[in-house]
């Protein structure tokens, strides 16, 4: 589903000219991971609801922005204590999970090696600071035609998710 722009909320009315969360003006999309953005499906706060109604590419950008924005470790602990079992019920939880994976793999080489093993099973390769997957592998894992997987990957990898991935050796952009 399409993201809700600032000023088009259905469950709340905000009178300000600019978003109090990200400063977007009326009619503009919020910054990724803005707490004010609403879900196009249920109208509640997008980061905390469980609809996860956006495209895969938009979801990944929001998840990454959530992880990038977390500075308070107590928030990580609180979410892992009170969140869903796999920390995947909302975009916020997914962002916390991504933060945890980054934190653990940065500090623990064995964990990083294990993560690479797990990623290999999904077709992803660790490339530079990010992860890449060939369109063929992605198509197999997502159960979609290669052309469709390639379009999704191009959208995902173009900017926010795997910055600079095209420049890295070993990426399998088909
Ligand atoms: Zn906003
Ligand atoms: Zn929702």
C-alpha cells in the first residue's frame, strides 16, 4: 500500500503546518521512521502497528531508519523484554532486531561468522558494510519470477538499504 503523507492522517488531526516528528510539510512524505507517520491500512502509528502494509522495499528502508535512529540501549532491552517472540511484529521491533544483529556482529567475530553462515542459506552475501543477493537467489527464496525479484532488488538496493552495493566486488547484480 502507498504511504500516508503528512496531513492525510485518518485517525488523528494535526493542525501544525509541519510534522512534529520529522518536519515534513503538508502533502509531503514523512522521513523514514518518523513516529507520526500513520499506517495506510489501520490508520494507527505505522512503526508500532502490526499490519506491515508497505512494500518490501519501503519496509526495509523504515526498518533500517529505525535501527539507525536508536541511541538508547535501555530502549533495546525494554523492547526485547516486552516485544513479540521474534521481534518482528512491527517495523519498530524489526528495527530493534536489526540494531541487535548489527551490534552483536560488530562486537563478536564468532557471531558475525555465524550470521554469514545463516545468510548463505538465504542467498545473501556479506558485501562491504551491507548484504547483497542475486536476483536468481532472491526469486527462488521469494517464490517470484526473476524479473520481479530484479525490480524489487533494484528498488531496494538503489539507495537506502545497501548503500554503495553496486560498487562492491562480488555483488551479483544480474
Ligand atoms: Zn513526520
Ligand atoms: Zn496498521
